[in-house]
């Protein structure tokens, strides 16, 4: 089943406001989110045949998307930890 591109907030239910806020406050985080969305669209184009892509390249793209998602998850977790800290 082909991957359907969707807003990043759908990958992180309930965190849409936090995602937007962090993107506005953290340029590096915003860049990671933009890279994720761009790569997500490229994967969708490859999976639907709009852009011919060999299996190896598609696997590399998927792995890179997962690495970006891991970075986003880690940043959101750091933000959660800071918010839960005394005085945070």
C-alpha cells in the first residue's frame, strides 16, 4: 500500500501546537521538520510511480525519513522533560 503524505502533526497526535511552537522558536528544529515533509513527499512520489526510483534508493529515503522522525521525537521529548522539570 503506497504511503500517503500527510501533515507532520498526524504523526504526533495531540502535539500540533507544540510542533508549531517549537518550529517558531528553534530554527534547527524547523529545518528538520521541513526536511521530513520534503522527504515524505518524495517518498510518496516514488511509491506512486510519479518519479521512477529503484528499490535501494527508496529504502535509503525511508531510512532517512525515519532518522528525521527520530530527531523530531527526541526534540519533543526534551521539550516535555523541560516542561516537567521544577520551575519549567
